[in-house]
C-alpha cells in the first residue's frame, strides 16, 4: 500500500517519508460484551512508529539546515577575526615603531662606544685607519 498525503510544501515530503518508512505496526482489537451491546477496544503502536518515522524524516533536513547556519556563522567570524587582526597589527606597529627607533639609536651608540674603546686601548691602531 503506497502512502497518500494531501499536504503542501515540505510537510508533504516529511509525512510521505515517515509513512513510507513504516514497515510494520501492531494493532490489537478487543471485542467484549453481548451481541446487542458490543464494546470495542483498539490498541496500536502506529502512533509511536509514525513518530519515529517523522523524526527520521526531519533529522536529515535539520542537519542540512544546521550545517548551512554553521557555515554562515563561521564565515562571519572569520571575516571579523581578519578585521580585528588588521587592527591588532596596526596598533602593534604604531606602538613598536618608537621602540625600534630607540633600539637602533642604542645599537649605534653601543657600536660607537665599543669602537672608541678599542681605538683607545690599542696604540697605533688609529694610524691603520680601520675604523673610519
């Protein structure tokens, strides 16, 4: 028996998938009473079976939508992280530039001090013109 669903939109495909996934269900029918006063009871696991089928049908769509949202969020965070990294780099350069200039000046002063001390410690070295 093929399931027939009269719904529109995505609900129809979910319901069809849920019904198509049902392979078996149990129905118990109880009859009691006299012929002129019968009492019927019907018990079935069809509701739970149908609910399980709907869960399966929805889970694939939910996972697909979750991945789409996750990709969009990751793209937004990546873009924002790139902007922030640019700001950090700019700030770092502006703060370290004066220190780099001071370091270069100190290196030059140290070089002059070492060169001057070597010249004074070795007699006749200034005549060789090595440090001019």
